[in-house]
C-alpha cells in the first residue's frame, strides 16, 4: 500500500449538526502533527445500540466498534467525533477512547463544551480542547501511551481543567517516540 | 516507575467491561490482561505474577471474594482492587478486611482510578526499594550466607576473607549451631579454590574403621566388604577444600593418622602401599573445647597445633544479642518465601522472649524456633506462645548461671517429653547434635519419667 494513498479519516457522528469549520480545523491540525494527510468523510448513519437509557450516555466502546465495521480502504486511521456523552461501563464518563496501536478513535465534545459547574464555555476554548483530545486519541492509535509531562498533549486528562492545562503538542520525548513508531508501521 | 512491567489482571464476567477497562489502563502504559471468570483468574494467578488485580465482586461461580482469598494466598504481593455495585458495598468492606487493597463503587470517576493506581504503584515501588535496601544491608553485614551486625563477627568475617586467600589450615571453634559449617563453606567460596570441590566429613558420625576408610579410601580387599577400591574424602577434595567437622570426636589412632597425613601431605589408602599426594585446603571444626581436651590428654597436642594455624572462634548467640532481631528478620524473610503461609514477623513480646532466651543451640535453634512458630501461628505475626520457648520467668537475663542452667534443663526436658524421648528429633528441635544432647541429658541427669518443672526449691 503506497503511503501517499493513506489518510486519517475524520467523521462526525453526533446527534446535532457539527459546528461550522470545526472538522476543517481538526483536519489541518492532525494532518500537520502526524504528518499524514487527513480527509473529512460524511456519514449519514448513526450507531443504534450504543445508547444506555438508564445512564443517559453512550457506550464509547460500542460506537468505536460500529465505526470500525466499515472503514475506507485507504484509511490509515479513523477518528470519529460526536456530541454524545460517552462512558465505559465502570467509569462515570470518558472524553474519548482509542485502540492503542490500532486503527480507530473517538472523541466526544459533550464535556469539552462545559466548565466544571456544567456551564457552557466560549466556543474558542471548546475548539482548542477538541483539537487537543483529537491529537491525544490519535496519538494512542499510533502507539503512544500517557505521558508524565503534564504540558504534553499525551498526558492523561481526567477533567477539562487537565485539558486546559496541557498544550496541544507532543513533548520532545513523545515526538521522537512517534517517529520511531511510525517507521515501524 | 516502570509501567510496562506493571502487570494488571482485569477480572470481570462482562466482555465489554473487560475490554474497555483493559483498554483504558493500557493507555496508561500498563501491561493488562483479562480473565472472564473467577476460576480462570485463579489459574492465571497460579501461573503468572501480577502487580494489580482488578476484580469484579459479583460473578457467577467463583466470585470476587474467592478470587481475593486465593490471591492473598498465592500472591500476597499483588494488590487486589475490588469493583462493586452500590448495593454490595458491605461485602466490599468485608473484602478490605480480607486483605483487598481497596474497592471502587461502579461507576467510578476516571480520576479516582488514576489516583488509586498512582498511589498503589508508588507504594509497590517503595516496597521494592525497601527490599533492595534490605539486600544491600545484608551484603554489608554479611559474609556469604552468614549475617551479623556484631563487631566481633564483623572482625571474624574480615579474618575469614583474608584467611580464605591463603592455603593455611583453619580451625573453627564454637558452640553447636553458631555457623561453623556455613563459615567453612563461605571461606571455600571466597577462596581461589572455589571452583574446586568442597568435601565435608563428619568425624563424629562414624566408627573408627569406617572413618579411616572414609577419609583415606581403601584398596580392594583391604577388609571384609571392601570389594572395590574406593577413594577417600582426602582424594575427593583434591584441588578444593576438605572440611573435617567435629574433629574433637576422633579416636587416638585416627588423630595420629591425620597428623601424619597433614604433616607429610600424603597418605596411604587402607590396605594400600603407594603414597597418595593430595592438594586440599583443610578446615576443621568442633564444638568441643579442644584446648581442654589437649590438657586432659584426650586430644593430641601436636595435631592441635597442626590444625590451629589460623583459628576462628565463633561467639555464641547469647553473646551477640544485637544479631537476634536482625536474624529474626532474615529468617522470617526466608520462611515467607518457603512457606505457602503469610509470615510477617514476630510480636514485640515474642521478640522480648527471643532476646531473653540463652540459645544453647544458637542460630540453628533460633531458626528452628521461628520455623515452628511460623507453622503454629494463627496469623501472620508469630506470638510468644507459638515459639514453644520456656517463658522468661521474672528476669530476662539471669545473671546467675544457675538459673540459666535450670532454664536450659527444663527446656531440654520439655522437648524430650514432647517428642517421647526421640533423641534425633529432639536434638533437631533444640538445634544441637545428638552427642551434645546425650551429654546434656547426662549432665542434668534427665530421665524419661521426669516432670517438666520439678527441682524448684
Ligand atoms: N550468622 C548466621 N547468619 C545466618 N544464618 C546462620 C548464621 N549462623 C548460623 N546460621 C544458620 O544456622 C544453621 C546452623 O549453622 P551450622 O550448621 O554452620 O552450625 P555449626 O556451627 O556447624 O553447628 P554444629 O556444631 O551443631 O555442627 C545453618 O542452617 C545456618 O544457615
Ligand atoms: Mg556443623
Ligand atoms: Zn489517553
Ligand atoms: Zn509526552
């Protein structure tokens, strides 16, 4: 498979319409950081079995499995973005989920839009957070695990405060590790 | 903090729980595996080593508490976190009592799990560091398998190291169980001959003729029963070390034979005519007072001088009490590794008793007492009663040697009665050899029908 034929596919699978220009911004950002061109793919369908009515949340694992059922042939990675609030069974929520060293990742905007008290945040801040979390989850798919440096985009975020505290970039260690990992692919 | 080496086992009967939680933890860099039910979890705990077990409480078949129970037995070092639904929190509290590290009520905050993992891993790292530190200390205070903090013993270790480099004969003196044989082996291991054999002969165990052929070998037909030619221990020790244990017990005739062999550095097999030359370093040991035996003319003076080129006198344990807590620690570590049971140490009172006791069987007896204690103990901490020692009535260190002797008399009698006067077994428990035990029985005039505690004025 020729490398130039491989893309990071971005797809919106939220309930609401995606905010103007957001996907374009993510596309430019991840394309630059991972050195892989990104494409936006329009998807009309939505996963049907992921919603848990008792929790009022969506299973990120189920959505991710749904996304991976049908992947474009030239997809190096698939990154789904949703406005649904995500969970995994034992945790109250997750910002996203990724296959470590795999193909797929998902990020939710649901909690990134709010501050700790549940009030909406300015759109610029929300977009910055989304860019970071998309890089973060994609970083996992390239094989990067969490970074102890809290400024690094690969550091674990358990709240929006953590997300705000970190930069949108890989630290030097993660950057060189990424290069090594990409060589092996 | 080496996360890749931190192995976590996630145990849950629901596939999506296992996969998602394992995935979440892998993102942290841990090495994570999963088990779908209690019994396969137990299998994996038996087979592999884990740092953390994340176990669901409610599972069909073997449940989380049973997995916890097995894990505590099989891998006490692994930390177990129990995951539970709100309704079963009571059971989760019970899990803590059973030795779980902590529990998490589902669903829990990602932050909660992150913090718990961080704390746990830091603790485990610290524990590992502690173990390393302990090891380093042991090296600092030890000479091979011998440990001691006492200045006297430290000086002995220094002397032994230097002596090991020479070819000179070494005589090791000391009461039963003070570590004479261990020291002999350590000297050999540190010497330039360490690649050669270490051959030990117990001179007390055999009759004169048997010992003679054991030491020097015999030619075919040398005596009835000598069907084949046989090499003796002297020859077998060629290029290495010959350890003559309990040298104080050999007969006059053998003393002379030995003297010749040492003087001339050659000897004859029993029934043989060709002299045999052997290059072996001699280390001799005895728990008898050899000098006194020389004065009483039961041991040849010339042989004594021959053996006593470098002499090392191992002090009895009661003269280096600072070693007791240190050795207790060491033996508890050993017992923990050997036994399938949790042993963590001795209670403060038990330690007092151990410090007060006068240890006729020295370090060997200390080990035996602790081993017995670990077997008998109901919990992980060995208590006074578990030790089976005579209580340190009134004062710990009786300065009159009479009460000391009385304590010893009673203790020996108790053990003898407990083991129905089986001398071998009783000697083993007391940590002394059978000859020593016979001597003590004679000395105290003990008889099988004696009560355990008479002779009180
Ligand atoms: N300083 C020590 N550190 C650790 N273990 C010791 C020490 N001294 C003795 N031991 C242990 O005590 C036991 C008895 O030691 P050893 O056999 O050398 O005694 P011994 O002096 O030869 O006794 P005996 O005169 O009864 O033959 C051994 O199992 C040894 O491991
Ligand atoms: Mg011995
Ligand atoms: Zn992450
Ligand atoms: Zn980093």
